[in-house]
C-alpha cells in the first residue's frame, strides 16, 4: 500500500471505539492464531487516552478471553503520542502526521518493530515484527472504526 492518510493529531484520530482483527504468526513453527475484539480509546484522568482492548484469542484451536490496557499520552511534539503500558512503563512513540510511523520496543533480548499506517478516516493498521532468541512473530492488526 503506497497511500497513507496524514493524521494531524493522533489522539483526536484514535478517540472512540474500533473493531479489531489481529493475525499472529509464529514464523519459526508456522503456527497461526487470531484475535477478534474491540478497542476503546476513552478518556484518561488527565490528558491522553486510555486504550482498553478485549476480545477472544484463538491459538492452536483453543479460544480464550484476552485483554490489554495501554495509555496514550500527549507526545513531545503536538499531534504525537507517547504510548505507555498500563503500569506507566514506556512502550513506544507514535507520530501519524505523515500517515505512517515506525517504532521500536526492546523487550529483554527480543526487538519489537511496529509499523503503523493510516488507510483513511476509519481504518488503520499495525504490523509488529518480533525477532530475537525467544520469539519470531508477525502480528498484523486491522482497526475499523465502530459507528
């Protein structure tokens, strides 16, 4: 995809509810899984957004509930975000002013490299490639605005 939609303010763009579909592929074993659910970017107590994701993750034929919480805080440059885990630890930066962003997150000896792309006003995608001694994964997530 060569066309990206610039987003002048990532927090304003993300606010609201999104349908989420994520494929997870273990590139070493060939195993594949899928997550289906909803992500809500709602108000935080203070500036920023609370990201709450919930749904069902199916791995090796076993379905189980899955959820995660992140905090999207205003970034150092207007229109950008500083993404944090629920406990406040840094995760990655996010700047969609060109419609595309690459972010890295080291996790022990593994490296998570995320590519974020905005397709239009109601659709965006993340692709995380995880490489290292413990993991070799490809996670592709599509978001579609609800309502």
